[in-house]
C-alpha cells in the first residue's frame, strides 16, 4: 500500500511539472468557459448560456485529464521504456496503473472544484445531484482513460501525441461539447448523441440542473465505459517491441 501511495504522489508531481498537460487539463476548460459565456458565438439550448456551458466544460475537463493527459503521459513512458522498467519492479503493473488512475481522479477533483467556482462567479445557479455527478465522473473517467490507454498502448509516442490531440479537437468541436448535439446539423448531431462526449455532457447537465433522468445517455456512457477499458486491456503493450 505504501508503494501505491508513493507512486501516486510521484504521478501527481510529474503532472504538475508538465505545463502543457496542466494547460489542457485546467487552462483550456476554464478559458473556454469564460470566453464562451461572455460572447454570443455558439448556439445554446437554454436562455442562459452559462447553464449549458458549465456542465459541458465539466465533461471537457474529465476528457482532458482521462484521455489527453493520462494518454499522452503513458504513451511517452511506454515509448521510452519507462513503463517496462516500472512494471518489473516490486511496485508491479497493477499498482502502477492504479496510481495513474488515482492521480487522474485527484486532478479531476481539482478541475471540478475550479470550474464550479468560476462558473458560479459567472452567474451559474446549479441544482446539484451529487450521486449522478459522481456517477458521471466515474463513467466518464473509465471511458476516456480506456480510450487514452488504448492509444497509448498501441501507438508510438509521437503518433499517440498527435492522435490524442487530434481526437480531443474533433470531440470538442463535433462531439456535443462546444455545440450541443441537438444544435448540430443532421447526421453530425445523430453521431454526437452516440459519442461518449455527447452522453457525458447530457448526464453532467442532468447532474447539475433539475433536468429529467437521462436513461439513454447513461446507457450510452456505460457501454463506452465498458468497451474502451476492455479494448485497452486487450491490446496494451508495455513496450514498443512487446
């Protein structure tokens, strides 16, 4: 247990030293929240843009930490042989992955708190449903961590970097985050409803408002939360040559 906590602290310290990952995890969601709430640039499904933007940025924060930060960091550790060396130490592979997941959850707690404070200052008036919010974060983390590790465990470091950043932009623009899925045109909107980002935004919105239960979105998100970790576990290679 001491080894697990020590490695978790190490993962947190390493994350804090990587300014580009901090920008993706904290800076971009907060900047987008402030900017988009102050300009009439994107369509909104509510009369108060902040009410739709805040849960969308919470979903973006989960994706940023679970897929981009975790995926890119793990990908380069694998690329340079760090994962292979750590995996054969007394720490072991299960505790190594456990430490990464715990560090990711810690980052997400900071993200949720920071974004909530900023959104409240911008006039957000949430109606919290803590159980549903916790479930959304849990399922979203499993989904995007699985997706990030799937890319990190199969691609080279540089290719994984490009793939994670490219997928991040695509999901941000066309996955129901920047623009609600209901506002996207035709087939694009239909696809967005089936993506984990669109489902996570919908569940996040229900968890912070008086919206009706979102059974369909929960099912979609739960399916992704099973499929992507399973795919990552089935294909993950601990070194480029393994």
